[in-house]
C-alpha cells in the first residue's frame, strides 16, 4: 500500500475531527482522545498554534489512516491508526519522539488494558510514570437529571457572542488565578477564539448566574450527533459560591440538554468523587509512559 505523509494545516481540521469520531467508537482504548478533546485543545488559549504544522498525518489512497499530535505544547503526545494500519505505528511513534519531545522527553497516555501499545512503547524505552488519566462514564438513561436551583441563581446557556467578558471573569476566578482579571486585547482575542470552536454548541455550555448578573459556575459540554456520547470539559465554580451545589446544577442541566439532542452517555476525565455523586462510574484508566532524552 502507498502511504503518504502530510503536515497538518487548518484545511485538515475537519478530517482529523472525523478521524477521531471514528476512533472513539473503540471507546475502551481511545475515548480519552476523542473529537471534543481535540477541539477543546485546538481552540484553547494555551494551545501553541505556532507548532500546529508539526502535527503528523498519514494517508493511504487519500484516506486519513494515522495521526500524531502534541497536547497544547510539546512534551506530551497522542498517536493512533485506523484498524488495519497498525504497521504504521512504529513510524508514527518515531515521528512523535523526534518532533514532540521537549527538554524532559515525551509522555504518552495509554489505556491500562492496551497491552499492544504498552509493548510498543516499552520496546522504544518508554518507562511507566506516576502521571495518570482517569475516565468516568454515565449512562444518561440511568441517572436522575432533575435538580433544585438555589435561590437567587438563574441557569442558562452561555451567550458566547455577548457575554465574552463575563465568561472570561468566571474562568479566571474559578481556576483560582490571583489579581485583576486580564482584559487586554490579546487575552480577550484568545478567549473569543476559544468560544469560536468549530463544533461548539452554546446550548450545551451552561452557566449559573447570580442576581447581579455575574457568572458563578460553568459546565462546558461537547456533543456531536455523529456519536452517542457527550464529553464534559470544563466544570468550575468561583470560590465564593462553592459548596452550594452549583457544580451539580450546571452539569445536570448540560447532560439533560445533551440527552434531548440524542446523547446516550457522557464521559469526563476525572477521578473526583463529585462526578460519582451524580452517577458517573469508572470506565477506564490511562497511565503515562515517558521517553527520557
């Protein structure tokens, strides 16, 4: 078979999106790197877009059959092939090592049950690391999606066109940044880019608003009707409103809306007991393997 290597540019974005949708149907191995994680990363303010042409694509007869990408910036990577193209994995891994390693080396997360990939990494001197990713799952038909809204709180979807500054302030405070909320032109442009993600449906991005019109909690939810699952990323609450049940409120509202659109289940990368209290349960566990330079 004739294999054609290509460097990524924006014209390939939708092909990678489709590739990851197909790949995630094997959810025991690849649900941690689904289309929504790709999109969230690609439009995130911390994504180093100046490096995107290093993302590697492998084609067979003009069909995308293998990829490798860094995660936000060099030092961590993901790689995968479609079924029937595993013989490409050694070359793809070599490209990832040569291209995406930083001064500390390269980390790749692998499902603990994926002995094939673990053996491949070990053959290239990757060593198991303490860093992990845990994936939880919930079947939406088996969980109660009702909730009680605390007094003085309104639950609604994010208005990404009109509420840019309110959302920026929410994320700044909710992720415990110190000092004044940055509103310089570069920061706001990056935030606007994040909310312009190609397949982002603002109907599923839920905020809790207080009586002063301030956003105090947020759940981002990603769902494509080409799949049967939703992906939770991120969930946060500003410090003054924690321990009031608002995280549960925004997550359940987002899940309820995704269910109305056709989602059957949802995933989140977390081991936080909060999600288990809602109805999520253990799905899979990933361990990082590191190549040390």
